């Protein structure tokens, strides 16, 4: 049974011309319908955001200093534990845990400061919210350090410095001049 040419479109018939090319239509950047509204330009970073980012980097540095301070206080903590009647075996067993907690918490704290600094610099609105939450948690930790008799004076001073830097950073990201930098709908962040 033979097929008509219309039934087999792949079969070329004699005398059929092969079209040179399909017509080209102009392409437009954007969605599938050929049109997309231009992305508004991100406003330049206001000074208040720049100050907040710098404060967050300062907080990260203070976190690193806090970690070093904590490690330097190991002898003082050992002496205090001996004075309270702890055995040398207990003190030595606790020493590794103290060092691990100090280093791990210091690195995590510095990493969170760095994350918030980069997210704030990128203009991500969540950075303002998360920074505020982290500051609230930091206030709780800082207050516990201030009223804890085991924390040496230098640790308390460091806690106060961290709280002040965090407070200033939060104030600066929530200032009115910072708001447009964090608004949604902007394309590439500066």
C-alpha cells in the first residue's frame, strides 16, 4: 500500500523546494512572551549600611579575640577549680572540653558575624532580621557572662564590647536611610 506525500512528511517529493531558512524574528531578552520589565538598578550602599557592615567585621574580629582570651584564661580557671577542691584528674579531664568549647564557639561566632556582614553588604533583607535575632541571643549570653563569677574581668569587658558593636550594627541596618538598599525587586547587588 503506498502512502500519499502528505502522510509521510519526511519524504521529499520531486519538484519540492527546500526553504533556504526559516524567517528570523527579533529576539527580546526576558520571559517566554518576549518582554520583561527592566530590572531596576540597586541604589548605592548608604553610609549607614557601610558602617553596619564594618561593625559586623569588627564583631567578627572581637569574636576571634574572645576565643584567644578564653584560651589564655585556662590557668586561671584551673587554679579556681583547685581552690574549690577539684582533683587534678577532674581538672585535666575538663581542660580538653574547655578548649574544644572555646575554639568551636569562637569559630561559630566569628562565622555568624562574617555571614551577616556579607549578607548585609549584599543588601539581603533577611540579614537585618537575622542580625537582630542574633543580637537578642547575644544579649542573653552577654548578660550571663556579666553575672557569672567564673568569667574573668577581661571576658566581661569583651562581652560588653561585643554587645555594643552588635547594638550599633543593628541600629545602623534599621535606620531609615538603609531601607531602600534592602528593598526587594532589585537585580544584582553591589
